[in-house]
C-alpha cells in the first residue's frame, strides 16, 4: 500500500497496534477502531476519555516511547509532523502512513483510504455523513473574511490550506491571498477591509478581548478551531456550528 505521499507502507496482514501523531486522526481512529490505538500525542484531546500512552507533541514526538509501543503503524500528516521525525521512525523499521490534506475533498479521500486500506474498516458511518454535510451548496452570505491563527506575530490562513477550503465551502471569501500561513502585519490585512474576522481558539487561543483590542471597528466572531481545522468526526457538526456563529453576527456583505 502507498500513503498520500506515495510512500510504500510495509504492513502486516492485520494491523493491531497504531500510534497517531495527529489529533484529528486520533479522534477518527478512536471513533472507528478504538481497539487499535496504543499511543497518541499530548495534543490529542478527543475523545476526552482516551486512555493511551502519550508520546509528547506533534512537532517533538518521543521516538523512543513510540518504538517501545511496538506499533504496526504510525499515522502522521505532512503539515502537522516533521519530515525528519517521520524519517527517523522509518529508519528504526517502523511503518509510517503520512496523510496530505489541503482541502475538504482531500480529507474525505484520505480518511477513506486510511480506513479501507491499512485499518481495514468496511463501514465508517461518520465519514459518509461528513461527505453529505460538505457536499451541500453555501448557505451564508458572501462575506469577505480574514482568519488569524497567531497573534505574536500575526499569522493568517491563506490559500492552499484545509481551512481556506472550509471557508470557501461556507460561501466566504478569504481576503488573504498569500499562500499557506503568511506573516502579515495586522494593518495590512485590515486594509483589505474584510467584512468579518474569525478568531479561533487554537492554535492561538483568541478571546473576546482580542477583537475590540486589535481590530478596532472591524467585526469579529469567536469560532472553535476544531470546527475549522479538524478533519474526521468533527467534520460532521463543524459546518452547522460555524454557520450558526457567523450568521449570529448579523454581518452582511458590503
């Protein structure tokens, strides 16, 4: 089998032990094949009662702890995890399956490949439901928006990212055109005159004080980062949650 980056994954006839280095994928596996999970990062917060060995963070996993768990498979992501750590695990003879997810369609395809491939799950109800949820046409007014992910310094969501595609599918237009996650001065982004700024609670925990304090008269709304960026079971309720919060602002496109 080949992962999303076309790397050959040498697997046993049946995968029985999995370590996940991606919070979204941890939740997806826990909701589908919980008996397989033996390790996850400290950032894997869903489900809340997940009882597995913790292997530190997504960017600094404890490679020795992972090796001691003797996993049949480690699940990673090209953006969340460092290429160096993936290679070091492979050098130890550990099979790593790397996902690449830059759009909603990527998420649905990648998750289906994971569960019909190495994790051999014939039926994934939440995945079918998520596909139906995100296939619906936009329902929000055509607002222009900006979405920071960090404040010191200011970093923003740009094109070629999963979050940007989520915004597009909601009917919103991102005013930031620099790719991926550019560092841009707040004044420069506000100069693009977005109708609304979305303030997520992760990775930077924006609060209600951040809007009036930094954005002046520009409207802002707090949104859950999990709804914006977690692919997996969170996708099922994410759209309705985001639509409800944005619609409640009463902001309409200029």
